[in-house]
C-alpha cells in the first residue's frame, strides 16, 4: 500500500516548485532581452556548408536581368520583352531554365496571372529556376525597412505561385556614418524573419554577394552565420567580388553554401575588369559538390541578343565535360 501523503508538506513543495518555475521564466525572458554574444560573428556556425553527394548535377538557365535592355518598363508601362517572351527566348536557346526577376513584373501582378505563366512554362518545357527580390535590410529602421520586409514577403508568396523554390535576396549597403557590426546584426535579424517566412512555404532565400556589407566572402558569411533558418543559403555570383585581389578564392569560400549560382562573363579583381575564366568558375562549383541551376547573367557591353547564344554554347560544353 502507498503511504499517506502529508498534505501540508505537499502544498509547500508545489508552492516552492511554482516559485522556482516563475523565477526561471523571468530569468529566461531577461536573458533573451539582454544577452549579448561574446563570440564574434565570424565564429558563429548557425548555417553550415551544405552536405550533398558528389558529383553534383548542374543545369543551365538564363537570368532575366541579362535582357534588362528589353524587359525594363518604358514610361508608358510597356516592355519590349515580356516575361513570357523571355521564356520563349530561353526555349529558343535550347536551355532548360529561366530565372524570372521580380523587377520585370507589374507591381500589381495578380496570383492568377502568375499561375497562368507557370502553366505556360510547363507546356513549353521551361523550369522557372528562381527569382530575385530587390531589398535592403541594412537601411535605418523605419518605414523604408518595414516596406522592404513586406515587399520581400509579398514576393515570396508570388514566387511560390510561380513554382520556384529559390529566391535571391540582398543584404544592403552600410549607411553613411553607421558602424559595421551593429548593421550586420540588424541585417541578420530581419533576414531571420523573412527566411522563417520563406521556410514555411518550403522555399529558400539565397543571400547574394552583392557589394555593400557582402562585398567580401567574410562579410557575407558573417551574416549567414548569425541566422538559424532552413530557409537561408547563398547565391553564388561569380562577378561580384569586385574589390578583391583574388575573387576566385572568395568564390571558393562561398560555394559550399550555395543553392543557386549565377555566372558572369567578366571578373573585376581589384576593380579592373577582365574576361572571366568560366572553366575555373564551373570547377569551383564542381569541387564543392554543387547541384542546382547555373544561370548566365549577362552584363557585358555587347548586344545581348548577339552575345548570349555564344556564351550559352560555351557553358553547355563546360557543364557537359
């Protein structure tokens, strides 16, 4: 038989446990508000290199930004090349993928219109490889930053309707007079918010090395290591380490984190433009076991309709090697 419970003792034990629990909850809340990590951003490991089998599998696409000359909106709201026509252009190039940039859709584009475009892609055999959202999470907190967060979430929903799972986003520029480390922490905080939103939709935001606080591999990695979300990885842009003496070495640092890759036909070591070694860039991705899309993002001076077919042909041969 069980012994008799001492009612007074039992009540004291329960009261003591409740007080202890309340104290721990208060301490936990205080800690969350006041804790400042003693480690530096570069020592954090919230996001690790992606584990993937080798050899990787890479497929070729074209970024809509390559055709910005035709896709930018005129003052009357017209476009010389619409998103659907860009998809037709990719099909004519005999490639499998098209990266559709949000800049080339009307701001009031409906989900029904996007669903129609998705069905069109299915019929013509083109995969929407990803998208791009223009944002700046380093700007001072206020209406502008709040608008960018809302804009990012809106386009996460729109790209979900288009059927793509990767969207490249940006960190932003260091505001004049701002300190670097607090700005990076702010950027990481808001990136965490939108990445969590993307993860719920089964999507990944790929932070691009795009100047500003991501002008170096260390700057880019210092941000993603402060974000703990399945919805975050890196967009590998081969031409954007423009201040580095060795941009290829910087690309090697970020390749293990990449879920999307863009290749440019020019590099700018120490700010001096020169032809890119496309074979070396592809091998950096191959050595990292990269699997996914490689999108040509053409930014050189030659007429894109004349130049792009030749570069696509060269990339096809490199990927087939």
